[in-house]
């Protein structure tokens, strides 16, 4: 996954502002139920590792 794809998944504009990225990441995890969408739940976690 490249940087552009990561921001598309998070649903935010490309930014270097760490606070905005972390907030979008948290929102994404809260909205995604791992039982309903296991791949969708793993996607933000894989972005965080990069």
C-alpha cells in the first residue's frame, strides 16, 4: 500500500500533521467491526506499521 492509498482509506487529505492522521486512524478503527470486516480492520493497522 502506498501513501496515497493510505490517505484514501483514512478518508482525509494528504497531510504531514501527525495529530490529524492519528485521529483519522482512531475513527476508522472505531467504525470498523473486526467480526464483520476482518480485512477492513487490518487495513488501518497495516498502514500504521509503515
